[in-house]
C-alpha cells in the first residue's frame, strides 16, 4: 500500500521550500519583508546597520544584532563580554526591579531556574551559571566562600507570619535587595526555612505535650539527628505489652 506524498510547503514569494510547514515565507524573503517595513537604519547610536524590526517599545527600529540583545537582556546596548565583571554587574542590575522602595523586595526579572532563584551566565552563553542574589552580595561584600550560603531574611519573616509556604514558587527567592540578604552557613540557612528539618527543630513539645528541653525533658537524639521523646517510647512499650498479655 503506497503512502500519500505530502506536498512540500514553499515560500509564497519565491517558491523555495520553507523550514517549517507553518511558515509562509523563507528566511530570505521574510527578512526582506521586515526590512522593507522598517526604517533603513538601526536606532542604536553608532550602529548604522539596516534595521529589521520597525519599532521595539521605546528603542525604535533595531538591526538583527541589537534586536537579539534586546530579547536576551532587555536592553540592546548591553553586550555580555566573557570575563568583564562590569558588564555582568550592569546586566544584573538592569534586571532587578527596585521600584518598591529601599525596604521592599527587589525581584529579579531575568531568567529563573527550576528552584525559583534568579540566575545569570558569567562568561557569556553556555558559561557557568550563578544565582543573581549571590552575585550581587559578592559584588558588595567581596567573594563568597563555597561553604557560605546567602539567606533571604524577607522569606524568614514571611514564614514566621505564616504568609509563605516556600518551595520553587516562593517569590522571596528572587529578591536581590541587599537589605534582605545575609551570609550564613548551610545549617542556619536550612533551619530558617520551612523544610521538615526546620519545622521539627522549632518544636518544643512532642505530640503528647512532653517538653523537648528544660525540666522534665527526656529526649534521645538519633543518628539522623531526630529527637525521640523517651516518655512517649515508654508509653508505647507499656501499651504494646498490655496488648500482648490481654
């Protein structure tokens, strides 16, 4: 049984094949059409290249190079150079929204990773990535050691008020306001969050209201760091023996 041959999709202007069936024009004809609809010169000072986009928000007509920079960084004048810390610093600060004031959270408007943190590429496309808030802390206070983590105090305050459940959707992870950041070790950063380890560390009594600390406390710390109430263990052992003998 022979299969039907699907006709190739061709450009409506020149008749050459297009790269995708949904496209009406090939790349050359599409570029020529965009250039014909746009002014002849890019609006970036000193460029002088033919524009391919008619108007980009407040920037005006842009050439292909500056249009790609605008799509990637939000500013066609930014050129990310490998090893140029000044350019990276400018790029990061352009993507921080500080419109809420000095005491509000400053969310990072650039790329967000799957854990909810703002990230940037230090050495151009394909280079090593770094958290935006960690980079800005290092720019202000010097290099951050590998065993030091940057904690968001705005998140800790929201957790204490019961307003944030944490996780990758937490907006406090995007905050880059240096007033909301502090350098701590891994243990302090973990215990300040909402993970099970942090929740259990803040408990003062067991399920039967036996204290974990102070007078009357009888607690055993397991190898995993868990707190086991020995009062409750003795109660469970006594109930188990009663069920066995009855």
